[in-house]
C-alpha cells in the first residue's frame, strides 16, 4: 500500500475531531495503560521539555505535565486544526500554563532544539513519514528518549481477536504499510532500541535514545 497521505489525514481528523475521544472509548482501558507505560519510558524529570508528536486532542497532556512539573514544558504538535481546537479546550479547562501547541505537519514544524524527549502515541502515519521522523530527531538532544506506542498487525492466529481494534484504526490511518512493525523506521534513527509487544502482539511500545551524532 502507498505511504501516508498527509492531506487526507488532516481532512479526516478535522472532520472527526469533535467526536474523536468518544469514538475511542472502547480502547480506553488498553490505551491508558499503554500511555502510562510509554510516558514512564521517557524518563522525564521536573523542568524537562517534551514533545507530544501528533498530539491530537491532548489526551497525553495530563501525564506529561505531571512528569515535567510546573517548571517544564509540554509542546504538542499536530497538523489538524480541528484536533488542536479540542486540545486548547483541554488546556483551558485544566489551566495548564506550560503546554504549547504547534499547528503544522510534523515534517515542517518549527520544533525547538534540545528537547529532552518525544512521544508518538498512536501515530502510525507519522511513523511512516521519514521527513517527520528526521525533523523530530533533530529536535531531541543527544541521549534524549523517544518513545512510540500504538496498534500493529499481529500474527495471523490473533487476527480474529484483533479485528475490532484494526477496524477502528482504519478511520485514523491513511496507510497500512509497515503495520506489522510500525516502529522500524524510527528505530533506525535511534540507539538502544527496545520493543515490547502487549495484548497478544496487538499493541506495542518501542523506545530508544537519540544518538550523540544527532
């Protein structure tokens, strides 16, 4: 299948933004456990700066703000204005003064240099976009952690159990290319990569550190 289609993804997310969180309610328990583990894998400390790449409605902000504390920064990046409108409502509701938003395709986003970590949570299209990954890596300081987590195509014998998750995902991705190993392009850009499969291989978490030469 062809690679990710950024324009189509933006149209879909703008259209679905208002109901996005409700639509994903069936996955809430799995997603929240995976989110906590992924953010813990970033090894964030008070005062750190972290990128939430493909942040959507900001569902990861609360955990990230707690990890970096009031002196840290959380920077959400997304190309969908509709999704960021929902994220701004979340920011206002919680009164977070240290959460910033960048509306831009990740590959073109003006990311600050020297950030301490980056999260990509259920962002399959971005993981299949090399220019987006390159821009992200340039922003993370050497030794900084990058963690991704999401759904994947599991072994054939698991497919009947995973079908509801995969069918739901089809609304939010424009390519199924690389769905068996969504992290592989990111992994080539990182050191000390560790991949963990969960829920019979239906979901994954992959983490690594930015090489010194980056």
